């Protein structure tokens, strides 16, 4: 069942920036939908319109049966939200802030208390949850997530929930994001954490210059790359890039890192080439792995940047 439907949304700010340009996407109950794209791509602008905080110039947004443009207050009540700038309530402990939001969102006291404890335990925050001192950046971010998840809306919007969060807590956080969707919400997730998002999202859109550049499940987007494998080389000298054999397609050279696309039947040739380049000293080390969502992201974002 589709819970969030965005159709042809266009938004130009007063200064003239076209921040969203004909964006279409939808998110179903039980789904995590990733919104990926470089800084300034228009992700937060889109999220603000979904939440009724900003009006589109054109297009429609529906949340369940509610027209979010005609009735933004009703739409907002159906959403819970973690803003990009984490803003837990000043002077409260993490637990108090989470329980307060749970109460405001209409949760029963005992249910809210239990759910707050579950979230705090899952994210390994139980020891610090009752301190009313200024929170660290990561802790504020995690508290912001718990505030969105304690009494989740039918649509849960998370704007960069994993920023500032340490690797082990991030792992737990991805699991909790997945659980929010598994419990029936439609999750719209903005993230720069492309590699980790690949394991959590069902579908995603890559946004660039305000437009949807590509959209679909990670596997189909990777299939569109046309090469299932990636050769990743560390160059000895970034100004001395060794020539690749014809069968291997150069993807990018960024500093000392060279990436190339490889087909299954060219694996032996790719490894032989990389081995000899390593013997000659032009490559320090290399690896051959399955293409990832990061390759998909780089392809679309670099193509958009060079077209702009
Ligand atoms: N209130 C505003 N007034 C004018 N321009 C704005 C406003 N907010 C954002 N912009 C511009 O709109 C574009 C999209 O910004 P937005 O915040 O949506 O990007 P984003 O994809 O969320 O980026 P980030 O990954 O850095 O959070 C940018 O060019 C930004 O400078
Ligand atoms: Mg943003």
C-alpha cells in the first residue's frame, strides 16, 4: 500500500535556485526508500515539502489519503520526523525528550516508556540516557532518531540519521531503521552513507541538481552499470596512471584511487594486469569486488556534474 506519493514536485527558492525539478517517487508501507545525492541536491527541500513545512510551486504530495498541500497540518500529523539538524529539547535528558515526544504524538504512557527503553537499549544509550547535560553530536543525532521512532508516524522521515554516529551504534541504528519499516511504516531516508544504505533500503532515488537521476532497487541500479565487478587500485603516484587493457573500462581516478569496471569473463585479464602493475610499482595494492551502490552513485552524480 502506497503511503507517500510525490508527483512532479518542483520548487524554486526566492533567490532563484531550482532546488526540486519535477520529482516523482512513492514509498509503500513496510518499505525503506533511500534519498541519496550530493550536498545541495535538493533532498532536505523535498523532505520539507513532504512534511508541509514548505509549499511546492508545482506537483502533488499525498500521505495516505491526505493531500499534503491542501492540508499540511493533517499530513504532518501522519508523519514523524528526524530533522537534519538534530534538535533534542534543551535541558531534558535523552529519555525525557523521547518520552515527551511520544506523549505529544499520542502514545500511551506505559507503551511510550517501554518503547523508549527498547530504543535506548538497542542503541547502547541506556547509560547516558538520564543525564541532563549537553549531549555529544552523535548522541543528539541518535536521540533525534528515537524521537522519530518512539511513536512512529505512518510515514517516517529521517534526514541523515547516521551522521556523527560511531560505527557500532550505526550498525544498531540501521537495524532499528529497518524495524520501523518492518513494523509497517513507510520510511523516507536521506543519507550520504551509500555503502551502508545498500543493505537497508528496498529502493532508492539518486537526486542531483534537484532532479531524480535514477530510481529503483539497488540490484536493478547495479545491473544497469553493465559491469558486475569493480577493480579498485591504489596508485603509487596519482600523476602516473598505468594504461588499462582494452577489456577493462576506466571508471574514475580520484587522488591515488583508480576504479575500473570489469566483466566476469575478464577477471583473469584484470588480475594479471593489476598484478604486473603492482610488480612494476605503479600500483601499491588492488582488490576486485562486486560493484556496489557507491559505483552506481558515482556514475550518476559524476554524469550530472559534468553535464551541468
Ligand atoms: N531557504 C532557502 N532559500 C534559498 N535557497 C535554499 C534554501 N534552502 C536550500 N536552498 C538551496 O537549495 C538547494 C538544495 O538545498 P537542500 O538543503 O535541499 O540540499 P540537500 O540535498 O539537503 O543538501 P545536504 O546534503 O547538504 O543536506 C541548494 O542549492 C541550497 O543552497
Ligand atoms: Mg539536507
